[in-house]
């Protein structure tokens, strides 16, 4: 276990002060249990499962590249709903995991809001290695949506 007490905390942000693994026992317990479950192979994965999964991911990357190529960008929700309130919860990464797996560029574009004025994220993505094209499209979409509602950071 690494004790982070002597390491800098989030550019001295007050949000990170007092949060240390040796003090935040509940978080440490969850991480330890998850790691132990992986080491015990509680999912029952076989050695052959990893290469098969990696091969499938590679085929999916090529398929998505072909699917997305005719479009300027693919528009998806960033999360299942509005942003959570407060820094304690960063929201669900459910809709972002696919882009990580596919190695595609993705840009979250602000500009929409839901109930209570909380932001609703839009993600633009496209084929691998089309990062500049996607950034240009994201800039145009951001301009079309206009500035975020009052009180939200851009």
C-alpha cells in the first residue's frame, strides 16, 4: 500500500485535503476487495478469454471505423442523465467505456442543461486517428449550442 500523505494533492485543492488512503478506510476496503476479487478470479475467466476479448475488441475497432467514416461525428450522450451535484460523485462512465475500448477520439461538449440547471453532456466521437477532424466538429457544435447556462463553467 502506498501512503499518499507526502504527495501533492490536486494542486492544493481544498477538495482533496484530508483524503488519505490510510484514513479513508471505507474507500480502501472497497479497492482492496475489488483487487482481491480480481486476483482470486471470482469472474471465472479462463486464460483463453483475454486473447479472445482483445481480438473481438480489435474487430470492433475496425467495424466502428467503417461505420463512422461517412459522418462528421457520431453524437452520443456522455452519461445516463444530468451531471451529479457536488464533487463527491463524478457520474457514471457507462457511455464512455466503449470509446476507451475502441480507442476512438471523443470530446464532451457543454451547452445543454437539465432539471435544476445541471449540465447534460454530449459526446462526439469518430473513427480512430481522426482527432483533428473531431475537434473541428466539436468546436462547431459548441458554437451552435452557445455558451453554457449562467453559473456553469465553460
